[in-house]
C-alpha cells in the first residue's frame, strides 16, 4: 500500500514520495509533506527556471537560487515565473 501524505502544495491527500528527493532537513520536510503530484509540479517549474535563466545546477549560486525557489514553490505559496517566459502553445 502506498504511503499517503496531506500535501501542503496541492492541499489534498496524495501518494507520498518513495524517498527524500533532496538532502538534509529540507529533503525530510519535502518527504513528509509533499505528494508525488506536488513534487512533479515543482520539477516542471524548476525545468522552466533552469531554461529561462540558463542556470547550471552544478554552480553553487544557481543551486542556492533553485533551493530558495523550491522552498517558496512548495511551502510558501509559489515561486515567481520569469517575466520573459512565454508558455508553450498546446
């Protein structure tokens, strides 16, 4: 049976992550409070940030920025979308 969590991102109960997706206390907090659906929404947002800002995740400054945006996105109501971003047409 899948582990269920009350996801703070989606506001509903959902299947929990299989493991902490990030190291340290933040990873533990994500594991305990974010569903797979909530995490997938972050991964999409993170990809957009990396592409729009041309970030290199191995750069310590870029990693710090992404970590801050991850906390905002998952726990503080959202992360800003770059003003230059144009959503792809379906």
